[in-house]
C-alpha cells in the first residue's frame, strides 16, 4: 500500500478543517507553550492559552478516529516563583469539550544540565498528556516492551507467599499483581516515564523533541499504514519518523521556513528508502505537498 506524507503551510485552526472526519489514528504534537517561542510563533499569554487552543482541539477531536489517540506534549512555566496553572485549566476545558484524559506520561530529559534558583531546581521533565474519544482505543503494548533488567535477578530470586498469588491493591482500586507471573520472562511492560535525551541544536528549531519520543508513541498506538498527524510539525520530527515506520503522516505549520525545511528533508528520507516513490505535487491552497 502506498505511504503518503502531506504537509500544509498555514494556521492549524484553518488547515485542520480540510481533513476528513475520523481520518487520523494518532496525533502527536508539541504546540507553542504559553509565553514561549515569541520570536517564531509570537507567544500566547497563559490567561489566553485555553481560549486559543480549544478551537484547535475541537478540530482534532473531529479528525481523530474513535479508536485513535492524541498525545499532547506541553509544559507550564514558572513566573515570579510560581507555576502557571494553564495546563491544568486546559485539561479541564478539553474534558468539557468531549475528550477523555486517559493517561499522563513523563518525559525525563536525562541529559538536562544543572541549574538552581532561590526557590526551586531545574526542571528535567515534560508532560505528555494522552487524550482519547472513547475508553476503548487501539493500543499495542507488546510493541514497547523492555528487557526485564537486573532488578529481576534479585527481586524474583526468592518469592514470598504473597508474591505467588494475586495481591490486591490495599486502596480498593480493584487492581492487583502476581509477581510470580514474571518468572522466566525476558521482557516486561514499561512504566509511563520515558528517559530520553533532548535534541535541539541539530534540528534548526528551538524546541525539537528527539525522534525516540514520537517513535515510542507511534509503536504503541498505530500499525503500518495508519495515519499520524502533527498540527504543529516544527522541524518535522514526527513526520520523518512516521514515514520511516511506514505510516501515513500529515503535518501543519504556520512558519514558512519550517514548512520548507520539512519539505526538503522528507525527500532525501524517501529517496534513501527507495520505497515508496517520491512525488511532489503542488496544489492549492497555500502550497500542499504530497510525498508519495
């Protein structure tokens, strides 16, 4: 099956209206944070952020398939010694809009350099919020399993009686665990903390995330030939990774320089892979390119 990559130059609030209902399997994006990236995206004040984002999330809710997932990389900043609340306000507003806030992942920036302020230490993490349209959605957990690790050599060496039965949670959640189930296994399911290094200087973008980040979520929530969308594509990391993993992809950005950069870097990736074939077709409006 032919793999396609479509990129659009323009405002996401406008360009998203061109996409069909229920047509996207996964959305992975990192929009401009409040009061940040002023030199490129102008910056949005925290008090206005929710109102600015809701028309976009409304369109994302429309284009996402019922079985799809939306991963939102976002982080509040500290102003005058206090954290902003706009991320929490956005979560609440999106729930009222019809989204289910199903999970929160943490990206631990393992190469974060030291820092100190009078009342806090340096952040070395960012949020990745998971939203869905319904409680049953596509999720392929086996695709992101990890090696058991050295902990298993000692933890599973001598099991107690409790470890050999299903030990129910003491808080009444209904969940439980049976440690003995993991005997003789080579792999385990990961936690919701991703330990990845940052990647910016070689991307010509002020806030590029590492390729491993979208790759992990593409593995977890999609299959080959599914469609991945990034409505704030920036340097195009999500699209490049999706293309490499044989997923269809769609990217949108309002900055012409990023649009041109992504258009140029997608072509060498496709040529290197030889398949699928590369074909740029400029159509209206605002210069839509399809890599086929």
